[in-house]
C-alpha cells in the first residue's frame, strides 16, 4: 500500500512509544490491540503514525483530549467499533481518513468541540452518526462518504461553522435536517447527495447559501424557506431536490446563482421573486413544473437562458418588468403563460427559442421599437397566438423558424428597417395570408427555395423599388473594401490551431444586436465561412497565432457581412463560456463601428463580474 511509504512500517519491530508529553502507546501483536494512555493532547512523532498497524482493537483512555492529525490515516486494518473517551475535545485533520472497516455508530463524546478537515472521510462502514452537543466546528469533508450511515442526524445547537462537503454523499441518512440558528458559515456541497426524507430548516444565522450545498437531495419534503438574512443563493444550491411545498425567498435577496433551484419538479405554488433581486442565473428554475405562477423583480434587466424553461405549470399572464432589456435563449420555453404577452419598451433582444412551445399565449402586444432582433425559433409552436403581427423597423432580422407553427397568425407587416427573414420563419402558419414589407432592402426565402420563409398560400408584398439583398450580397462578397493587402504576420503558426485558437472552432459565431443574421464558421484548416440570413456568402482564409494570448487576433483578407467589411477580429473569453470576437466594420461611406460576434445567449455580452459585487451585473 502506498501509504506505508509515509507510515512507520515497523509493526514487527516497534510496539510502544510516546505520543505526547504525558501520553504513551503500546501495541500488542498477538491481540492486535493498540492502547493509548495518558492525559492531554496527542502528539505523533511521525505522519501516519499508526497507519500501517493491523489494529483489531483500539483503546484510547480517559484523559486524552485530542486525536492527532493523520494518526490513523487510511488504516484499512483498523476494525470494529470506535470508542472515544469522554475527555476528548478535538479530532485532527485526516485522523481516521479512509478507515473504512470501522463499524457501528460513530459517537462523538459531548466534550468534542472541533472535528477538523477530512477527519472521518470515506469511513463508509459506520452505520450511524451521533454528534457532540458541544460541537462548534466541523471541517471540510469531515464525514463525507458515510455511505453506510443510517437513521437521523442531529446538528447540535451551538455549531457555528460547517465545512465544504462536510456530509457529502451520506445517502442513507433519513428524517428532518434542522440547522441551528448558531450556524453562520456553511461550505459548498455540505449536504449534497444526502438521503434526508423529511423537512429542511435552515439557520436564521446564515447570510449565504453556498454553491451545491443541497444539490441532489431528492427526498426532502415540505416547504423550502430561505432565511431573512440570506442575500445570495449559490449555483446549484438546491438542484434536484424533492421539496413538495412552496418556496419562500426573503426581501433583501440580491441574486440567485445558475441552476440554483433547477429540477425541483415538486415545488408548488406561486413563485414570487423579491424586487431586491438583480440577477437570476441561467437554468435557475428549469423544469420546476409544479410552480404555478411567476412574479419577476421590478428592476430585472435580463432573464438568462433557460431560466424558466420547462416550468409547464406556470399559468396566467406573464408580466415582464419595464427594466428588462434581454430575454435569453429558451428563457420561458415550455411554460403555460396565457393571454396577452407584452414585451417591455426597452427590450433589445428576444433569444433563441425564448417562448418556444408556449402554446397558451394568445396575443403579442405591439412589439417595442427598441427591439433589435428576434432570434431563431423564438416563438416556435405558440399555437394559440393569433391575429396580425407588426415587426418594428428597428428589428433587423428574424431568425430561422422565428414564428413557425403559429397557425393563428393572419398577417405580418415588416417595418422599414427589417432586413432578413430566415428559413421557415413562418412555416406552419396556416392562416397567414399576407406578408407586407415596408422597407426596400430585404431578404427572405421564397417559394422556389428550400424551406421558404412563408407558407405557400401567403401573398408577399413590397415596394416597387424593393431590392432583394441576396444578389447584392453575393456581388459585394466578390469585392474588397480594403485597398492594401493585409500585413504579413511574423510568427503566425501554420500548423493546426491550438491553445486559444481551439475556441474558434466547434460553434457558430453569431452577430450581436442588429447584425444577428451574420454568422462566422471557422474550421481547423484555416478557413472561415461567412453566412448571411442562413445563406452561404463567402469563404476566406484566416490566420491566427495560437501562442499570442496577449492579442488573440484573427487575421483575414477582409470579408463582407451585410453592412460593410471586416478584416481583423480580436478574440476574448466572455461571460459564462461565451466566446467573443470584436472587429471594426467599415462601411461604403467610410464610416466605422464596432461589430461583435459571439457563441452564447445575447445577455452574456452585457453581463460582467466584479470583485466587489456578489453577482454579475448588466453593463
């Protein structure tokens, strides 16, 4: 065993010694009994002092006040019940780590105040846990992996700190879990993957529920009440928990992390999110199908991707706050909100599949003039949506399938600025008989093309001087606005891209804001494809030095993307895995502006994290 390299490895030779100023030890080889006698703190002369000894009986006499760190580390020969003296006050880190053949109930005498990090990690043979009534601190992973421990767990009043993974994977523990109000600090994963099948009462002394704290505790029942002092609920804090009552969140809560309450399928009743909340993470309430209604915070600026996806029990009118600017990809997909949907006046983006499958929404109020795009499949299969639709002129593009399978839409009018209508944008809209364009520069898929934008019986009207952009784009792609050839880049690697350049491949980079119909696709061979409104436009070579982390520049000869030409792109890792490319767009009139391409949901471009803020904020 590898641990014998660090232990004494001398059970055949050394059978006694000192382990403290007033403490001795003796090992009887015949009975395999280790006896520790004396008073005061245990002090071992070597790491893993008795890790290699085959111990059938361990006797620790009264008077011993501590178990030294690593004293029995990973001793797989230490067997039987562990009896600790009433004089004991502390158990050192790694003291009994991995002693998986210890059995019976682990009883910590009432004098024990501290159990340090990893003290009993992976002691899977214990059949129960009884904690000391004097306990003040439990370290990281102290009781993690107690897979054989059954029965209830009583957390004593007076406990102040509970370390990361303290009771992780104690999957056979049952009953209620009551955390005393003395508890003020709790680490991530503290009770993750535990088997409690009663209620959870959280400490009123907590100010934060850390990441993954109760992740995958599917047997909890009853209401979940977050205490009044809590200002932050961490990522995946309650993912896949079984609560079947209501969820109560406190006024003063500032934010909720990604996936925090996702897949809590049995939570029931209304979800009221306090106005103090400024951030709700992605997938936060995903698949919480028992929730019946939703009240959003009044100052919320973004609903992140898939936040309420699959909350099929949410009904009634969805009221979106006036502050809202971004609705992320699939944010409300599969919900059952009904009646009128009014998008707020300052809204800029409706993400991919945002309201897909919302089959009870009957009417879209006048869309806001601030809206820049409607992404792919945004309102797909909103089968109750009916009436006339007006797309404001500030919307540059409607993505593929944006309103497909909405059989109640009867007409659609596109404002003057609408440029692109994607593949199958209104396919399956059987009642749609008229589509009218007010602008003169337009692109859509007609009946002669595969996957036309409109159903076959829909009449399409546009001004007499309207120009179909498809042909113009193709012509522009053969030109180049840059008179000078690109500068040769010294040291640019020619081999297959690696390091930061690996981030260029595997996902499409979609234009942000008004350029959402432009897409860049990179391959590993140094070629980039440009698509506009789903149409292949051009293919250009690119070069990028994989070792140049400081600049991370993608060099091209120049490419056209609808409104002008771009030559260089600067790569950056954005918020939440969003890959981003920043470039300068050169228009025909010589003016320039920044253009951004990215791989994630639109709101990720505008969310930023700072050291002094507990949650991301909108720029």
